[in-house]
């Protein structure tokens, strides 16, 4: 079935079109300054924030760390607070951290989340079900929160809660990008330009009705990626006019394409687990595969002592 389906795909390079097919630039500008746009949005992401951390960015941080976390991953969140998500790890650079959560059906789990939020003031929770299939909702809850409640921030790094991150290398990457162009609309990470999965057993199966083209737009893998303030605003407001897609990395790729933001590839973001060695991680910005909190602590602490994190 999957092989046959490929023959029915449309050519991405010559036939691509994705709703809404309108000029987004004036609409994005209107939304950004609070004007009523000429075209009604098709997405509004009207969930309610149950936990907001509204004062989180009061001191004008340079970097905001936004971590997509599963509701029950208490230990992973604590390990991140103690390692790469430590807001006080650099005395001269303001860093802030939030974890994005949805909701569940277990009152005891929610009680523990309430206690965690009270203790650390870093939980941003919205009222959609915390589930893999709602990753786009979770991602856009982070974009919405950053736009509305962290307006001074220069850069935002999005990550899953099973990533190793070197915040030091992340800041180096930002500084190098800023030196090239301080107004750069930066959307960066590990970039792919690959075909959709057409085989139904695949977790990532996509039908022709859902997406008919033979290639995805260039996309940044969702495990870890970064955006500048300028890109954050354009991507957020353009998402109002981009047909919803359930894979968050693909949805952002579609949005970026529609507002002419080209994803920047950086090979120091690893969407797989890079084999660990002390010096082999010298330039690593992010690596997948660190769902074990103790392993994350051990690797990050060794990298910190070596001056690489």
C-alpha cells in the first residue's frame, strides 16, 4: 500500500500549496500590533492556562528554556532544574526556564503537579490532554506563552524532557548567529527534508488526504531547536493562518515556509543519542536519549567540570 501510494503523491517543488493560501505578512503585522486583521484566523489555540508563571520574565532574560514535558515526568524535570535548566548557572546572563504540561485524568498526579508548581514556579500548564497526539498544541502553548508573558527575551530554546543540553554551547551558538545578523529571524536545529511515511504500521503514517506531497518542507526535528525573538513572533502569528497539523515539527515547518523563514541546520544538535565521551561532547548543543535523570546528571556534571556545559 505504501509503495503504491508514492505514485499518487504530488510534486512538492511544482505543486505545493497549503491552506490558507493568502499573503501572511500583512496579517502577521496586524496581529503583532493588536490590529484586527483583514482575514479571520483559522487557528486560535483557545485553551486556558491553568498555571501561568506570569512574572517569570520580569528581569528581561536573554534566554528562555521551554521544555515540553510529560505530565508524570517529575524526576526528569527535577534533573533538568539541577543541570542544564538551572536558571542561576551563569552569573552574568539572565536565563529562565518553564516546563509545558497538559492535563490528565488522575487527581493524585495533578496534586503532585500543583505542589511542584508551588515549589518551583516553572510549570506552564494548559487544559488540553497531555498526550503525544497533542504535541502541536503543547508546542503552540509554549509559543503563545513566550509571546504574551516573556516579551523581552532575545532567544527561546525548545526541548523535550529527555534531552542533554549544553546551555554554554547554546549561548555560543546564539552569539555567533547574532554577530552575523542581530535581526536574524533564526529558526535552527537539526534540519531534514524528507518524504512522509506512507506505510500504515508507522507511528508517523500520513495519508494523501492529510498531506499529498512527496516531500515535507525543510523541518527542524522537534527534540531541540531554537528561535530568535523575531522568528518567534512571525511563527506564532502565522500559525493562526496555517492549517493545523498533528506533528509539531511539520506544523512549524509549514508555518515557516509560509512566512519565508528558512530553517538553519546545525549539526551540533543531535536528534539521536550521540555516543558519550568527555571530549566528544565538547561542541554538542543538544543530544536526545537522556530520559534517565541520573545519567543526565552524571554527563552534564562531567561536561560542566570540563568547561563544555
